């Protein structure tokens, strides 16, 4: 899944469902890419995040932002999952059915991502281990077997 496709899909999709996961999947596993691109909705800044669902576990959210300070400078990054994010109304969603294996790969990728202590930058570069909400989300999505696409 390349970044350009991801950005186009998030910005143009309006509650679109992708093709079902391969027949090897068991249960109702899914990942939803959520985006709030409405500047006038008074919900804060434009943001992209993930919601992972499985039939037997709590819903897991992935959201990446800066710890504090100006967003145009490189800052320590943090998970920005909180009660407010879980109820934030996205302007676009893109739901993809996934297999149990893909779900587990994403959960593991999220854990590994935060262990690297990534930086946040509005204009990220790999040389300084920096990401923004879109590139961090893309990293998690790319951690799965390619049958997702």
C-alpha cells in the first residue's frame, strides 16, 4: 500500500468498504482508516488514525501526534489515543476487512512503533525517525501481509 494511494483513499473515501479479506480469515476482523479533514468543524486539527476491531478483544486505536510544542519542529511523538479521540467524528472513513493474522501483525507493529520512540514532524523524514499521523498510520498498515490491498 503506497503512501500516495493511502492519502488519496483517505481524502476521497466517504465510508467506503474495501473487498473482503481472503477466505482464510476467521471472524470479523477489520481496520478502519479514519480522517478528519474538516477545518471548520471545530474538532481541532486535521488528523488521521486507525481503529482495529476483532470479535473477541476490545477495539484498539492507533493515533500519533506530538508531545507538546510547535508542530513545524521535530518533537517527541506520542500516542494521542484518549476518550476524546475514540468519540471524534471523522469526516472520512475507509474500512477494510482483514484476517486474524493481519490484525495481530498490526497490533505487534503498533507496539514496536512506540518502542522506537519516534519523533513527530509535520514534514517527516526517515533520517530523523520522524513521522506525522499519516506516515505513522501508513507504517502500521504496511506491516501486514500484502493480501490486504
